[in-house]
């Protein structure tokens, strides 16, 4: 192989087909928080007051916003706490 041969692109961040990657601890905590807030909002809405369903709506909108923009407030708080 010559020294001027083109190298293959770095595919370390490329998604692999058919294989799930293991999420980081930070991602697991954020997912756990989103699920907990959603289920808590549902339970409180059912047992306490329908107004608590807004907590579930907030959690869902936050997850959608995070997926679209990449900005996730719980991740920022997690990083700040673990400095």
C-alpha cells in the first residue's frame, strides 16, 4: 500500500445496522427521568387532579424539543452536578 493511498473515512460515530449501542450513564439517567416524570404526571392526573396531566405533556414536549434541537436541560444539570 502506498503512502498516498486514500484512507477510509472515520466511521466510529456511524450508526451500525442491526446493533444497538449501549447508552451512556448520562443518557440512561435522562431517559429514566423522562419516564419517571411522565408516569408521575399520569398517576397524579388520574388520582389527584386532571391538571397534573400537564406534567406529562411538559415531559413529552421536552423530549421532542431535545430530539429536534439537541438541547437537553437535564443533561446540563447532570454535567454541572458531576463536575
